[in-house]
């Protein structure tokens, strides 16, 4: 069974350069929604891939949205919950862009 490991880490987004303040649940940039493939299981920081995780789709969820990311290096797909401070314009852009819908 996968176990979540809470880690409070600040980081600079490798995609857009935004400074991101972590809260222990932060798993993507709230400005551009990109992530980095650093975990094998949530929060473990054990992945050796390190590839950039492109947001490829967004789906509504009872508490916000589910963002699907695809690693540009190894192809792994991970679904993550949106955060309260995520840029709604970025969410709308992903949900309305056919290139994102089809994972191009």
C-alpha cells in the first residue's frame, strides 16, 4: 500500500521559474501547474527520473480539480489534486486546449 510522506519544501518551478512555498502537500507549481517527477510513492522523493511532468488534463472533482501529469522523460502518468492557490486561468487553459486534452 502506498503511503503518503508529508514534506514541507519550497522550490523554484523548473518550467516557469515561479518561487513556490510548500505546505507539505505542494506537488506542482500553482502558477503553471507543471510538476517534476521526484516520487515513486507520494512524498518519498525516491524517483531517479527527475523529468518534467506536463499537465495534460484537468477534470472536476468534489474538492476542486484532478490534474493529470505526464512525465516528458519516462512517460509516467500521475493524477494529483488541485490546490486552493492554483491559477484558475491555467486550469481553464488546460481544460480547453485540445493539445492538452489529447496529451500532445
